[in-house]
């Protein structure tokens, strides 16, 4: 077979390797490209015949402000989110309060996670504007049904909210949601930004999940971008990825981890 896999017996649990991994031990036969193509086109035909494919994508935001903000700046940070507007707003607030207690510089400076604010129970996310370096903008992409909620919660945060939705094939069709659809919407938003911005255009954009507060050994946005630009003179690097934790860590655990990393 061109593709083989085992059933993940732990599928459905709380940790990442269980929650998002229904299959285990997936293997591919590299020489079976023609068979993969047939699998893909057959699946596409089935979905098309059943009228299940989504219709055009709609993006909702203040386009004048979004385009003006991004023009000529460093690659943007685009956060894919759902049901976490209050958490993000509180995290951005904590980023400011922590900065007043102990100054930090950029995304690689883990002093932002030391939790020195009295009564603090939440870590500032990695994409909080105060935790970025260079001159970049932060966008949060959410389903259109959550757009107003996020825009209200993140007002004056320095983060621009973008809503997305696909027109349903029929009035009674269920809404298209989920990780794949939201990431597709985020990438399409980045394409639209770049196509319509003036001046020097960035070649990359950051896509982050909304609960990321720190990455082991992360050198910072600017350093990672420079490494991608200079990775190869003959074959440009088109993407990079970072491995996340399997569990959602508590505030106290994050604080202890940051304390061990800070000189």
C-alpha cells in the first residue's frame, strides 16, 4: 500500500499526542506519487459531487487600519484562535504589568514569564505586542461568529482582530470550522496583506496558536527570520516549525521553567 498506519489506541485524550492524532506509525512510499494523486482527486470529486466543499472565503476586519499598520514592517504574527478572547486580553495586560516590574526585551527574553505581578495567575502569550521585537504587527484570526467578542475584548491591546467565514453550500449546511479551515483563512489573510501593501514586502509570516507563551531555546522572531533568509543560497527555506508541549502547562509550572532559563 502507498500509505499505511495504525490506529492510535490513546486517541481522544487530553494531551496533544492523543487529542489530535487518530493515527499512529504513518508511513509513505515515496515512489507512489501517482497513487497519492489518484487518492486526492477521487476525494475531491466525492466532496464536489456531494456539494460539501465550502464556498468563497470572507475576511472581516478594518482593512484600512490593517493595511496601513502592516505597510513596510517586519513579518506579521497571525494568531489562530477560538474561545480565548478574555485569556488573551488578560495575558496582554500581564505583559505590560510584568514589564513595569522587570524590564524585558523581545520574544526570547523569558523575564516576561517570571510572574512577579501580585495575584498573577496567567502568563503573557508569546505574541503580546510588548514581547515582540522589530517593527511588526499582531493579528488574531477568529471565526466571524466570535469577531465582535474578540474585537471588544482586545480593544486598545495593539492587536488587530480578523474574522473569517465560508459561505455555506446550502442554507441548511453546517458551518465550516476547525483547525484546517482556520489556518487556511489565516494564510489567505496573509496573502491579501502582502498583495496590497506598499513598499518593501515581507516574505514570511508567523502563524501561532493562541496558547503559546514560550518555546525552549527560541532565539527570537528576528533571528529566526534571518536564519530562514540565509539558510541556503540555492534553495530558499520556505517554512520552519516548532514543537509544542504535549500538555497544557500551568502558570506555576511555566514560571518555574522561566526562572530556570533566565540568567
